[in-house]
């Protein structure tokens, strides 16, 4: 699981890197606070003025906290403009290290107000994905109300806390048909799968698609979604156990890419025609072979680099088959409010319809985030890991 954690870390760093000029800049006047207290507890109306507040769940502990701080040393360090003095519990990271640096502490969250500013501070609170119940709304805010179940994924960071201030336009409603724990586990991965198969390259019946790391978090959802869209799905995985999971998730052909040459196998499976698209999150180890697997005018969608950054590609490598190459990011496909709502809504609709299934195999109290990270690092977990508010 060390490898998985590493890949997640890289991803979160990418996200933060590309957004460092956005996520801590002055936010809109309509803000959200996520309170990660128990779902059954009474909300706190009136405590948090000029804000939406939620109580909820946090998901996907990663080792990214450590790496964030590593990167953040060159970031602007500044005091937030804090209004009020509300104290909440949160995971805080003060120094580089292993899971033990994730400390459960009291922090002042303050109250957002018009034009508030929040800058990355050291110590900081990690986490970029959460679900919660709205407990207060800011002035002039329409479309959300106290009691709504909402979710977010991406920026801003700070989800490992009992409360979190978020811009209202970053949260999406979670339909009542969706279990909050499932929603918490699927936001980032599900929206990533959505933009990849429905926007970046639109998968259609009759297509043959190659999905690397088919049993990974995103890979598993990609296989399910591409299968549901009518494609022939070829997946690569490292072990027989993962192969069984990939089959369950709709892969018609599974390649054990540590034992078999996946280029040769794809060639056999497609009778030499190649595939319309490769969704490649593995990067360095697979990139070149992925290009070879494409048919004429095929799409190379390189959306991650779990094995490292691919080597530079000469244009001539694309010219040989008039290939398309893209290195997309979820953030760039959910820029507008409409795009975000549409992306999330398709994920929830497919979850509710049973088209998408997620495996939430572990939950931990939020205060035990360090243990969750340690277990992740020591390969003791599988599937999604969700941090629950303490007391649940
Ligand atoms: N572009 C975007 O917007 C976006 C959004 C979300 C995620 N991502 C990226 O997508 C990738 C997958 O995310 P995820 O959440 O699905 O991750 P994950 O669940 O951790 O899956 C990653 C899988 O990659 C495979 N892998 C191959 N070589 C590896 C290596 N050297 N180290 C670690 N894993 C290796 C492993 O599967 P096998 O054991 O079967 O090889 C592993 O299970 C990440 O790189 C992430 O950064 C990108």
C-alpha cells in the first residue's frame, strides 16, 4: 500500500501545485463551513454567521500531508484574516515525517465574511475531499440551506477537521439516495472517471479502451463506466487478486502487466487494430507502450503518473499514427459551476443506478487519521478509506 499512498500523494501535490494561486486567495462572499461532528447530532445554527456550515465525513487519508508541507515551504505563509474565535478539532501537521506527524488538536477556525482571505499556514490541516451537512448559510446565498447534505473534492485543502470553511460554489448537493460514506469515498475518483470517459474522450458503444491500473481507485470506476457505455474494456493490473476485481468491475480482458507484455496482448486482443483510447495513470512504466497500443487517430489520455513522470514525447511519436495526446486535470473540467454540478450529478446518478460501485473497506475516527495513514502505508487497507467524525 506504500505504492498506492505514494501515488495519491503525487496526485494531491499536483492538485495543489496547479492551484496554488487560486485556492488560498480571497474567496467569494458565500462560504461554507463543514463540521465533521456526528451526523445524528444537532446542527449549530447561528454559531457560524456569514457562512454555510456542515457536519460530515472526510475521506481518503493519504501521506500527502507530509509532502504538502514539503512543498509549502516556498508558499506564502501568512496569518488568515480570521473573524471570531470558534475552536474546533482538526488534524494538524507541524513538521515533516510519517503518519505520527498527524496531530489531533484544537484549532481556531474563525468565521468567513465578505472578502475573507485564507492563506496556507504552517501548521496546516490536510485533506481535500469531504461530505457534510449544512448548518448555516451566508448572506445572499441561494441554492443551499441548513440541513442540506453536500460534498466537495479538490480545493481548498483542510478537510481533516471538524469544521472547514469552503466557498459555496465548490460544494455540490448529495442526493438523499446516496449514503454519505459512499459519497465521501467517491467524490474525487468518481468525478475523475466522469470527466475522462464522458468529456475528455467520449467513450461510445463499439470502442475498445485500455485502462491501466484497472483495480486502482479511479481505474475501477473507469472500467465500470466504460463497460456501461458499451465499450470493450481491456484492463491492466499487477496481481491475480486485482485481476479478479477488474473482471468484477467490467473488464472484458485483463492483462497482468508485470507478467505479460501488455502491448503484445492488446495487439492480440484487438487483432492488430489497436484501441481507440488509453487511459493511462501509471505514467513512466506504461506511457510508451500505451502509444503503441493506439489505433490510427487514437487518444492517449495520460492523467497520472503512479510510476513516475513519463519521458518527453517527440512529436514524431504522434505523427506516426496521427495520434492525439492530452494530459488532463479534473480541475480544468469542472471550472464552471454548471460543469461541476453536471460532473458530480452524473456520478451520483450512476451510483444510485448501481452502474458504479465503490468498496469502502475501512473507516476510522477522524482523530485516528495518523493510524489510518500508518495502515495505508503498511498495506493493511484495500479499497476506499473514510475518516468519520469522532463518536460515530
Ligand atoms: N488528472 C486528474 O485529474 C487526476 C484525478 C485523480 C487521480 N489522478 C491520478 O490518477 C492516478 C490513480 O489514482 P488512484 O486514486 O486511482 O490511485 P490508486 O488507487 O492508488 O491506484 C494506483 C495504481 O497504480 C498502479 N501502479 C503502477 N505502478 C505503480 C507504482 N510504481 N506505484 C504505485 N502504484 C502503481 C497500482 O496498480 P497495480 O498494482 O495494478 O499496478 C496502483 O494500485 C494517480 O496518479 C493520481 O494522481 C489524476
